[in-house]
C-alpha cells in the first residue's frame, strides 16, 4: 500500500551480532552516566552558590538563576538517567469494566436491605429517619447564622453618601474650594468636608468652558459641575478627563461621559449617567452641596429604583 | 541486579521497610502499584505540571504568609524604597514592601509564587483542552472532569484573592470591579457584598477575609479536590492512545517504578527550574510602582492576571444595556459579568453529558482516546468556543490594542464585537469541516483495504 501503516510493526534488528549490540549499548550507557553526573555536579555547585548569594546580602536575579541551574541540572540528570540508562520498558495491565459484577452488586444490595431492616430504618421506623433528616436540615440552616454575622445588611447605605445640604466641597487635602479658584478645563477630585478619601462620596469637579452649551439636570454654579466619580458600570474611579471633547473616561472599561450633558454615557458599557451633585455658593464664596446625590452612586443594583430601606 | 542465592545485604532502609510491613502489611499493595502502567505520551504530563505548580505555590505561599499582614490600618512607611518614604500606607502594603525589599529571598519567593499561579492556571487549561479534544472525559471519567472544572474555578478564586492581598492600586481596582459585579446579582447581591466586606465598600475587614480564603479555605479545597482527582485516576486507570497493543481492555505503558517516578521527578525539577527563572529574572506585579490603594485613584492601562482577561473582556465588550422593568433595574454588568460566565462554566461542567447525549450518542465506557478528527462536531464546537474565549480575552486589552495600533478605541471595540460573534462560528466551522474531511478520507482508505486497523474510536463494548 502507498499509505503508511498507522501502527507499523517494530523493525527487526539489522545485521549486527548480539555482542556488538551489547557493547554499543554499554558505551551509550556509560556516556549517559557521565553526562548525568555532570548535570548533578552543576546542580550541586548552583545550590551552593545560592548560599553565597544569600550570605552576601541576596540578589533576586542571581537567586532565580541559581535556583534555575540547580533544578534544571537535577531534572536533566534524572531525564538522561531514565531515558538512556534505565531505558524503555513496557508493562501491560489488564483492565476490567468499572461496574461491579452483577453477583457482587446483588450481594451488597442484600446486605444493605438486611442491615437496614434490622436497624428498623427501612420499615416502620421510617419516621425516625425523617425526623433525623429534618434535624440535620434545620441545623444546616442554622449554619447561616454565623455567616449572617459577618456583616451588616446594606440597609440604606447604597442610597446615600456623606454629601449633605451645606457640606463644603473640599479637595483631597481637605481644602475648601471657591468658584473663582476653578479655571475652565480644570478637574479636581472632591469630597464633602470631613469625609476626605470617602469611597462612596468621591466626586469629580470639572471647570466648564463658557463657549459650550450645557444641558444639566441639577442646580449648579456657573462654569462648574460636580459628578460622582464612581463609574456606574463597575465602580472604578472615572479618573481621566479629555478636555478637548468634554469627556470623562473610565480607565477600567472605557465608558465615556459627556460633562456638558449631565454626564450621559457617550460610549462604552456603562448603563446610566454619573449622578450629578447639586451645588451652590455659600456666603463666603465657597462651593457647597445643596444635598446628597438624588440617585444611588456607583454600579447599578436590582432594587435601586425602589428607593431606600430595602 | 544479581541472581545469586546469597541473601541480600540488609541495609538500614530494608530494616525500616520490614518494620513498617510487620505493622502495616504493605508488601502486597506495594508490589501491585510498583509496576502500575503509565501510558507514555508527553500530553499526559501537562496535568503533572499543574500539580507541581501547586506544590510550588504551597511552599512559596507558606513562606509569604509568615510575613504578610492582612490589615488595612495605616502606618508610615520607613523602609528603603525612597519614593514612598514618609507616606501613610496600609499595614498590608507595608508588609508586602518589606517582604519585597527587606526580607532576604523575599522578592524571589513572591515573584515565583505569582508566576507559579499563572503557570498553574495555564497548565490546568491546557490539560483540560487535551482531555476535551481526545474525549478522555467520556464515561467513566465524567466525575473527574467535573472535579477538574471545580479545580479550575478554585484556581481562579485563589488567584483573585491572592493578587488582591497586597492592597496596591491595581489589586484594589480589581477588587472594586469584582465587588461591583457582585452587586449585580439579583436582590441578594448587595447583601452578599456587605456581608463579605463587613460593611460598605471598601470596609475594614476585607483583607483579613481574603487572606483566610487565600491561605486556608481555597488551598484546602484545592488539595482535597486534587486528592480526589488522583484517587479516581488510579482507580479508573489511565486512558491511552489506541494501538495494536493498547485496547479498551488493557493499559500499556511504562511502570511506575523506576520509569514514571524518575520521569515525574525530572518534570518536577524542570517545573521548579522554569518558575525560578521566571521569578528571578522577570519582574511581576511590581506593587511599589502602582502605589498604595486609594478608592478614588486609578491608573491606565489596568490589566488583570491573564486568566481573568476573558471576564474583563466581556465587561468591556458588552453593550451598555441597562433596563428598568417593573421598577427593577437590570444592571449593565449582570449579563456579561454574572450570567455569561455562569453559563460558560455550566456548559463546560456538563460537557460529558452533553457530548454523550447529543454529539456522540454514545453512553458506553471508553478507555481509548480519540483524535480530534474522530468526533468532528465536538472538535468544531471546542475550537469555536476556544476562539470565542480568545476573542473576548483580546477585548480585555482593547485599550492597549488601541494605543499600540493608533486606532480609535471605539473602532477596536466595534471590530471585536463583530469578531467575537462571527469568527468563532467561522473557525469552528472550518475545524469541523477539516475534521470531517480527514475522517471521511480515512474511512475511504479503510474501506478500500479492510485489512487496515479500525478507526481510533476502538471497538464498541
């Protein structure tokens, strides 16, 4: 046949005498043993050099290299040993179907019936089994108690932040901000005074250019908007501002929000705008919040439109 | 070995063995397993690489745990890394820096640990592909397939909890995303989130809890399931490629001792060698460059460990669909973050049953491996699924792709959206056609010459 056989028979030995083959094999094994010995020696040297590196203060690259050489030496030595010196050997194990023999199965089934019947479980004491099962299930349910103790429920926490009517707008250092300090295209990460660094109250203040039309949903101070800085998609801080196009960009999954249009989603996977903070100026000219965000900040959740106190 | 009649010299080891056998009756069992047959093919060793990576993870991880402090309380950094000196950072981040810069051998251990985690998941994945495309999951091995899928899930969990521990800016961002997806679980999401963190995000308990999960519960689960995986493997014996000698009723291979033992030892040494080289020379997760986690800070591009890439990609690729129905909001992360991964893992876990019911319509016991061509439909679906995962994995780096190709991000995302839907079908169909062509060609040759061997699926039982 032109097609090569998938399982060709082993080719018979060539025209060598038995003694020839034996001698050649011996030479091969001796050579392999020498190489394996070299590998193990290299491994010993590398392992010892690890001590030297350690004692002299440690160095990450040298430690990695020494470990590599040591283990590669051991591995290569063993590989030569098993492939050449030990050589190939084949064993054949019998295999039986996994299923037990019919006789074996039946014998066990009988035993099972007999012992269960004897214990009174199979018959009229079945109600005892049911009650025991019920006790087990109840205790299993009681396992939920320690799990529940791990933390409070969400209560209203997802519906409110630290922002409150009259809270001054401060930067990350806690410094209150005046409207006239903000120049167009400037962005500042802001917090309510007294809650600097707060995860759920973080907001981003953007200085608007006066020559661009705005479409905002909350009362604000001319030329300034403040939005929640938590992405409504997966909660990353919306940290990048592309002033030229007036877009806030979330670096995690690239949702973009238009700051001149109430932070509506322009592109990307976010499902709703960033909530806008209603702001005004107090008597001293500082920026203050008129209240909390009117909708939950951050990623959406199923009962978010039901109002607080779920 | 000599064959003289003289009694062998009795070494101390002999004495110990006899002492043990006197008490535990070990000779019989040892004799039985000493020559257990291990079919020799390189592809059977991939699972061993995963096992050895796990061993490396346990050893290096124990070392790291002696130094790590799972505490978010702030301390002033006064270590040798100049850019952070005097800065207030969490005790967890501080302990990670101390481990990296001040503990001798600490950095190499940390980096080997992280590299070993990446190799661990990679080896599991490749092992799984081998098992899938050769039909090794078929009856009676469905149980071990499911255990394998659970192991992969635990490996994901161990990886995620692990890289969240240093409390650096990247890990905090990953945690924030994970928490946000959790919030999207219907109704109980917020409750689970609050219970998990001990309060509203970020909470103060999260590191301690992640730590216990990472160093106790998940390793216990991994070790338990690996043990079950191996016990079942020994009980059911190995699968093998069909040959003149290897049939459905035997196992042909090299004996456990000395061949397989030495081969595995060599592979163990090679695995450690490669991980040490990676850990020593290739910097991984340089948390000092990311800086400490602040909930209001982030950097770009932020990329998770490779095995999280497909989940990340799905979040990036999914359209911004968010509906409010009957006063209930379906968050935009719900379908790509909760439903889709759940669906994928369910289908993968149930594959042995899907395969037997609809693909091969074969519920018999099999111990001989198939070649991908033997079941074209399975091969086509497998290749298609793989291309799908690869495509959303690429989408996980859409920002990197955009900045490296100077193509607009939205263009890249649009292309990837189309590609994710179309290309898997196309490549899957090509794989299916190729497998079918090869199979039909082979059947034609066999028909022309009946003396040839049977196709590889082996005789039905």
